[in-house]
């Protein structure tokens, strides 16, 4: 592993590292590659025109300053998303779980492929890949689509297993998965359970078998309920949001990047309603909606620049464009029916989410075709998205039989009111995963891990049950 630099932030010792990993893992195994074998098993996958053969995987290693030289067990953090980079801690308490984790572990914080400092994927890089593919006589959109397919769970988990082998001497590690990191956990346990000593997940157990349509059939009703909770807490916002929607339709304002501020984009602003204090954040954004006089609602009130800036900050994904791009493909597992814009299909059947319906409903964590037509950071992905939505062949990410006989201790925090990952579906999956334990709570929202309680609770339960005997 290549050490780039080491330094301290307040309360933490940090090392930055980077290694090369194959872009396309098909036919390769981390164990064999770790000992130098680059021969692929089975049919050689067709090269992706315009794409590199290898990419960079960046990761940080963090520990308490007084334990730099201690032989500590390893904790691998599996970031949520998709498309999210690992935390950049300011102090041990800036992301609450880290303070507890560094008491027991050396913490590995990787930027999943395509994010952060790991061979980043954004609109410019995907457009450049298309240009190179076209120059080589290939179909640009197909190359872009195939490249994006290499940024999902099967590739991410193989990156980490290879990192464990070449960077940490093959020592099994504990994993901590937040949200999508829980999906990665079940992929890891399906593919390389020998690499994992124990696992923790928070709000992130996927339904197996996976189905995007099933997920949105459960989450749209939850989004309607969350919207109603918001309006119950701030009743005056019912009329204010409705007036704002009407004003957006009539005035057709644009956001700072030139994209239209539409009613659909206003609905998208409820995407964090499953985290605290999201209702208050939304209330104060709506407080700035109108510019005239003291901002009191009037029939001809103009939408304020202040609101437009806040709406832009809340809904643009320039820092993590893979979040929306890969959102529905995380449910693709092996040979499937076309995903076909599952969230848009579900919304079309629910009249309460129509842009003309009142009270206006917010749509939550759901992506739609219009985003790739209107949002500048996502427009370069549109040709690939049109192909991916019709694809039927994907990498296998879960092995139900192996999960049923799983022996790796798995402790899962299941948030009963989770807006993003349905708790009933989580518990159904866990009922079919060996050696798994669920802590079901309504005390926290989806982001509960970022406080100081959740990880400590999971860790203490696992420790007291004896699930960490291999580690301590």
C-alpha cells in the first residue's frame, strides 16, 4: 500500500493511502490478484472502450493519537450512498461513531470507487470517456453505461477484499455499514465472508431478493406520511408551500447554475425528511421563499433569490453525482427485468404526488428522468442512463444460500420509522440471515449512527454476547 502522507487532526492520527485496483473485476479474484496472478477465469470480458484498465482506490487509516503503535483490530467503514465518500473527520466527535470506534479499533475510511479521491466519476469524466470511446469507433453511451456498472457493490466489495489482503496482511476486519453500507455488508458476507470477523449495520439491510419496484412501493407511502408529519408540525407551511409551487409554475425562476427551479425540484427537497432536524431545515428554507415586503404570503409574491440559493444547495449533487445516477441500480442483482425508472413509475400511480395536488407532497429519496434532462451535473449521464434502465444483466451481489448459513456475527440497527430502507423489509431479510441480530428502535432516524449512542450500543451488545471473541 502506498502511504501518501500522515498528519494529525484534533484528537486523531490520520494516514492517507492509495492503491491500484482493476476497473473490471470480472474473471479476477482478489486472492489470486494479491499474489500476482492476473489471469482471468472464464470468458474474457470485452474491454470498455475509452476506459482505463485500472483505477485508484484511496483510503484513510485513523486511530487515537496515543495508540499509533498499538496492534489494534481493524474496523472498515462502509459509507452510505451510493456515491458517497468516507467521512472527513474534524474531531473524534464530528461524526459521533468515530469517538467510540477509535477506543477499540484502527479505523479504515475508504472512498468507494468513483468517489472522493478514488478515481472520481463526475459529469466531466463521463463525458470525456464517451469522447474517447467515440474516437475509437465505439458506442459512447454503451461504454459509459458499462463503465458505470463497474461502480456497484460487486466491484466495491472486491476492492475492499483486495485491500484487506495486500494492505493489511489478510487480517480479517470488522465492518460498519451505514445505509448503503449495509447493502455492501450483505454483498461482502455473500462473496468473501472469510474476510470479515464481525459486522455492524445501521439502517441498511436490503431486501433479498432485491427489487427497486418493491422498494418504492414501500417508501412512497412513508414519504407521504413524513410530509404529513412536517405539515402537522408547521401547519402554516401547507399554504406557504402550495403558494410557492404556484409561484414556481407561474414565474419559472432559474437556479444559480441556470437550471429551472420547478415544482418537481421543490418536491425533491424532502429528500432528507428521514433525518433530524429535517423538518426544521425545510421550515426555515420555506421561511425565505418570498421577497416582497416582509416576505409575508401575498397573491403576487416573487420567489426570492435567497430561497433559490438554498434550494440549489439542497438539491444539487455536484459533490456526489453518483448518488442519483446509481440510485436504482443498487437493487439490480444478476439477471433481472429492466428497472425502467422504478421511482417514476411508482409516482405516476400515486395521484397524491402530482405537482398540482394540494397539499404538495415531497418525493424523498427517489430519482426521476427529468433530473438527467435539467440538472447540469447529471446531463452528461443521460445517454448511459437510458441504456442502463433497459439492461437486464448485472453482476450477482447476494448469495441467499450463503447468507442463510452465515456464521459471521451481524448486529443490525433497524430504525422502525426509517424513510429510506423499510424496516419490515429489513427484518424479513434478517430472518433469513444466519447469526444475525436486530436492534429495532424508533428513537433514531436514518442518520442515527452519526450521534454518540448507536455504535456504542451495537458494539456493547456484540461484545457482551461474545460475538467479538475473535477480535478482543
